[in-house]
């Protein structure tokens, strides 16, 4: 959040904090959530690059379109197993997945420093 917006919210009487503070997350819980959200965003981009619909991708892995939509939205009930199955069905290598996760981690770390 930009400093100017944070200042406006505080001036209006709002308490401004992080999701971590609000939910009382541990370092590990925050890291897992950040990783899953970043990886889900990466997978959505890879699906779109390949011109696949959610339904087409779901059919490839024997799942449902709604499950793919939940994965892409970062819903907590989606397992890492499903996310990896999606990644492999898109032809992604473990190396490409690792690079995406490293990029997500760096981005999240930079975001935490800015707030």
C-alpha cells in the first residue's frame, strides 16, 4: 500500500496493518500463503500463454473447471499436489517452477520491506 493511502486511512481513524498481523500468522504460515498465491498466479499466466481455457486444463488433469478456478484464485483448499499436476500438464519443468517460486519470494520480500 502506498504511504499516502496509508496516511489517509490512519487520519480517518482506521488501523492499518498487514494481513499477517490481522490473521495472527506465523512466519511459516505467511510464507506458505505467499508461495501458493504467487505460484497460482504464475500457473494462470502459463495457462493463458498456451491458449487453454480452465475447462481444457481441467480435462487434461482429470479435474473440474471450478477446481482450476479455485486454484487460480488462491483458495486455501487447493493442494500443492493439484498445483504441481497442473504445472506438469502445462509442460513446465521443475526448474521453471523453482524460478517462478524464487521470483515470488523475492517479490514478497520486497513488498514487506516497502510496507
